[in-house]
C-alpha cells in the first residue's frame, strides 16, 4: 500500500533502529528510509543485517548495519558512536529489539524471565542512555533548541494479562514506564520526545510465528472480536506520524495500533436475545426490585 505521507517528511534525519533488520523493525527501517531518512540498524546476526542493508540500499536508502546485542552496554555505546561516525548525527532512536517465547510461569526459570527483561526493558534503557548525549538539544550535530526522538516498541499484553507471557508482560510494562519517565525528564531537560507504539498481531514477523505457531494457533478470529492481523506497514505509518512534525506535540504516549484488539471481550449474549429481553428484565426489576427489604408492618 502507498504511504499517505509525503516522501520527504524525514529528509535529512538519521535513524538508529535496534532489531531494525527483521520483522516490525525492518518495516520501520524501510518506511523511514522511503521518507527521506538515513538508516543505521543494530542486530545480533550478521547475515540478517547484511541482507537488510542490501535490501534498503537497493531502494536507494543510505543504510548501514552494526552488529551488537542491546544487553551489552559496550555494544550499545559502540553502535551509537559508529552511527555518529558514519552519518554525523542521530535524530531518532527506535528500540525494536525484543525477545519472546511462549511459556507458563511454572516452566519459566528466573533466568528465562530475566533474559526477556534484559533484552526488552534494560536494553531499551541502555540504548536511550547511550544515545542521550547525541539526541539532546545542543548535542553533536544538533542545534541548541531542538532535541531528537525516541520510539519504543511495546505491546498491549500487560494492560490486562496474557496466557504464557508473564515475562513479556513484565518487560513491556517496564518499557512503558521508561517511555513515560524519560518523556517527563528528558522532555523537560533536553527537548527529547519519547513515545511508544504497542502493535497488535502483525503478519510475517518472528513475534507472530513464535506466539501463534501454526501447530497451536486455532481460529482466533472466531474466538476474539476485533481480531485482525495487521501489517508491518500499519506500525510504520504510526511511527512516521510520531517521528514527523505531525507528532511534534506528542510526548510520553504509547500509541496502540491493533485494530482495537486489546479491548476484545467475548460477546456474552446474542444481540437478538438482548433486544428481546432487556425491556422485560427492566420492567420486572422495577416491579420487584431485588435487595429491597420487605416491610414487617
Ligand atoms: N521456554 C522456556 N524457557 C526458555 C525458552 C522457552 N521456549 N527459550 C529460552 N528459555 C530460557 C532458557 O532456558 C534460559 O534459561 P535457563 O538458563 O534458566 O535455562 C533463558 O531463557 C535464556 O535462554 P538462552 O537460549 O540462553 O538465551 P538467548 O540469549 O540465546 O536467546 C531468547 C534469547 C530466548 C529471548 C531468544 O528467543 C531470542 O534470541 N529471541 C529474539 C528474537 C525474538 O524472540 N523475537 C520475537 C520478538 S516479539
């Protein structure tokens, strides 16, 4: 689908994306690049980085890949500094790297829990921490009045609770807290906007194949009202809105992009039954209210 945004809305911007070589992260790299940005991507696997970079370059997008693990502070520092060396500045940091697998709490070791928090929550904070000096107003490559932007990819699992996702729910709750607290503190002190996006199920991603493997996925469309599989494009368009001037007054928000799925509840009664019964039940409750004491006189 064509983008509704002009192709130069991110002209001259430099974007660093963790996890930017695959899945939602690669969708963001591609659309940011198509709208004028230069792209640096960070990931653990060289082969994934190499093919992502050549795919971007074949679209005419200035792109570079840096191998690294967001769990290692020295990698975070090196990749941020390499981005500056390569492109001269940093305008937007996207934290899209994440870890996930299905597991019940009793089968999850504390180290498994910690591993996902390390990637999603601590990794997000570490990248923000290392990027601060370049994103803040007056930082290298920036003018003295305008700061950059941070975009954290989150989820909706932790708004309620979700089966087999205790580790990810905890991790994404922490990511949202990082988004809000940095929005307050770094928005005030350094003019950096910090926002998040909480995607629903997005097709053709590792997340989707891990959380909804064919062997056990069943028919979610029948179970959950509002269940629709989104596209990477949907997340990228939300990101473009937040990253462009269109979003200049948005700070500290995590935008849910899931077709309303997180609000889904099973329908308790058929609509026809409600139509037929509701007035009758109302009448009955007025004639004989439940819980009103009967007179002893
Ligand atoms: N069920 C239960 N525990 C699991 C598990 C599973 N499916 N997969 C990993 N673990 C546990 C391991 O047993 C280990 O705990 P232990 O030391 O107590 O045994 C811990 O998690 C770390 O696993 P390890 O394989 O050493 O970590 P890793 O750093 O190589 O990989 C993961 C990290 C597990 C998050 C891996 O899935 C990953 O790299 N994911 C990135 C891609 C991804 O998930 N994308 C989807 C994003 S939505």
